[in-house]
């Protein structure tokens, strides 16, 4: 996999993760502080996830996702269209 494709894949994955966490948190009418308390993390972790930070500890991300009954998993990378 090329470095450019890898970078694009990481950026897309972290963006989608952040969107998911923000949407679930908002749907449950939680603040970042409340979600952090439930997950056993700080608000910085919640903010980093929601803002798509590409370097996060998997245990922290899984702790946050567990609040919503989810966890990280392995997925195939979708094919890239050549334009």
C-alpha cells in the first residue's frame, strides 16, 4: 500500500470514528465530561477522538466505544478508484 493511500485511509478512519462518537454522545445528550467519566477517560481523549486525531491509544478508544456497546475491529480497506 502506498504511503499516500495509507495516509488517506487513516485520515478517513479517524474522521469516521470521531463523527460516530460525537453523534452518539449528542444523541445521548452527554457532554464530553460526562462521556469521559463513563468511559474512565478525560475530556482530552474524547476531544481527540471527535477531532480525528490519528494517534490514539486503542484501550482509550475502546473504553469510549464500550459506553455505546461498540469496540474497534478489523475491516477490509475499500478499493481506491483510479481517476
